[in-house]
């Protein structure tokens, strides 16, 4: 067995020749290896396998991550004017915050591909098959000259960073980045919630889910954010038909193994079960959550304590809302006591009552039926493991809006949806990349809160800042006011001339 080479139209091709003796005859069979990309490293390309390696000793294999085919970096004719501001900003911001060092801890063989794909996820919402087109017209091609954004290599890249080792190395570095020291990681308050990622990909994670009456094919994605900063600190996923209540303790167990000893948790109502409450107490984790209306405890608390709630001593305000709140001790599950906060939201009651009156006319409800339904308007019950002052209970609970904002950032800015992968390996890589992009967008959004910009509008304005490419340097063009305002806000200097190494 040996490899033969042939040149056609100045392109080198390879074939695998296998000889087999039958009596006095020697029969030779040839297997087409395809185009030779690197003879020394044994890298080939054909339609069946794409870019791959082959050697007589080891057989077929994947091309190394750092391998870039000759001519790949230029992808055809070199554009002389590129979109500059957006990709330059992302690269400068990663270095300014130190997040680039966290990314490097993943240990992917081609760091240029990793950083170019992160920039693509932050700046674009298109499918990965368009990444090469974006790269061709962006300054990112100068920043990351060894990046390989062909479709097949992107799939290999996602599968590579999606392995468990890469996950753990990333989170080990990322938690130090968020908390600054290992000691700060030890104990913290967290927010835990899940969201659905609707998709029709045929792999085991996609399953039918019924969430609050909405039925869809999806994967459930669980995010954990840090209470004080609102920064995402961890994520995991599960099949779409797994109920939220079963995921809480596993999520907290993974957090603990990652070095996060949760002392306080703000939970979505979907996580409230007797078993979860017991485990939280046993783990000495303080918590706040909302009690669902279908719980027996909810009905008992409302029946006993709602009458007389409209009293001046129960009147509190929060963020422009006015709510009557009364706090009573109660037994959450057998042997475990906590506190219930029965709340009557005045504005919400008014809105719900107005809608009820409209429905009553349309459905011809009797006066008695309308009156009975009015008794439930504007009411909700919060549960806490420890007593919290009434003026503080609403601000504390509604910190959970931070995690909803994180999901919004991931879905609107960080290419979390739609899901365009075909197997779990690449899906894991996609989730890690969207997590990193969400972190970047969250940091950017926090800085933009007092401005007229959001991440999308800022990056669009920065993209309009162009540069010219010469043999030895890139010359940036004059930035207009909006782009300059963005640079100044983040204290990023835009040079006139950038040498090309």
C-alpha cells in the first residue's frame, strides 16, 4: 500500500494504491484521496470527507485545528476597503476587560478561529454558513489571519470546543474572571431559570415541551446568574420534555463541584416542589420563590390572610408600583418553616378587573360569577426561607428579572436562536459560544444603559467606520461622530495606522 501523486492543471491530487497478489497476477485498486492541501502533514480534501488527514500508519483522521489551507486566509481576491470599527471594537474590548485570557483557556488549537467566530456571534445573527462571507469583508481577517471559517471547519470547531474538558477549563477561568478571586467564588447568591430553545433538529435533546400552555419542540437551557452583578456564571441543558422541577438540585450540585457554594437563590415558580424545598433546607440554601396558584398552601394563605390586607401598615412601593404586603410564618413542607408574603398589586388588580369586565360582557357572566372572579385579581404569594423586611421583599424577588434580560440578550444579540446544528457535539459548542457572546453583550449593554445606543445600534454605527488595506499597514478612515462617541465611552483609542505583521 502506498500513496501516488498526480498533477492536473497545476493542482496536485493523491490516490491510495493497494496491491493484492492473486497467483502470478498483482491487482491494484486505487482510492481517490482528493486534492493535496499539505503533503508533509498528510492533509487532503475531497467531496466525501471534506478536509481531513490520512497516513499509512494511522489511516483517516480530522485535520488539525490550526491547519489553514494555502490561500484560505485570503479567500480569493483581497478586498482593499474593510468594515473596521465593529470587529476592532470587539477585539479591543476583549483585551481591555481581560476576557480574551479566559477564552484562551479553552485551549482550542486555532485561537484565531475561536476569536473570529466569537466576533461573528456578537456582531451577526446570520447562519454560520455566511461566516466566511462576513470574514472576507471585515477587519477581523487582519486581526485573525489564521482563522478558518469554511462551513466544515466551523462544524469541527464547534464539536472541539463543545467537549467536557473545554467546558470545565473555560468555567474554571471564567469564574475567576467574574469573582476576581477564588475566595469570592466560594459563597454567593444566584438566580436560576430556564428557557426553551425551539428547534426541529433530529437529535435526542429535542423533545415536545408544554411550558405554561405553549407546546413546542425544544431543548431546555438553564442559566445561572450572579445575584449582585446580573452576570451569567453557568449554564447547562437538558431534553425539552424534562420538567423544570427535576433540574434544580442537579444544577446546584454542578455549581458546587465548580466551586460555587450557593448561599441564597432566587427561583422561578416552576422550581417549587416539596422535594426541592426540603433539599434547599438540607443544603442550607436560603431562597425566595413565587408560590403557584394551584398549590394548596397558596389557597389556604389567601383565604386566611387576604381579608384586611388593605391596611396602611401593609402599604409598600416598588419601582412605581404600589402593593399591599403582609408577612406570615408558615410551614412550607413537613418540618420546615418559612415565611409567606401575600401581596395585592393595586395596578395589576385594576388592569385584570378591567379585562374581567370586558370578558363578562362578551361571555354573559352573572354578577355573582364576576364578583367571585374579582377576589383573585392582582394577588400573588412569595415564599422565603428567612424573614425579609416587607419593603425589601419585592426588590429582592424581582432581581430575577436580570436572568430574563440575559435570555433576551442571548436570543436577540448573541445568536442563541435559531439552532442551526445537526448533532449534540456541535450543539454543545454552539451553546458555549453563545454563552461567551452573551457575556460580551451583557458587559457592553451595561455600559450603554445611560446612552441612546443598544448593542445592535452601536455595532451598526461602528461597522460604518472603514479602513484601507495596504501591503504593510491598515489605515483607518475618519470616524464620524457616533462611532467616535462609542470609542470614547469605552475608552478605546482608534489608531490612524496599524502595521500588518
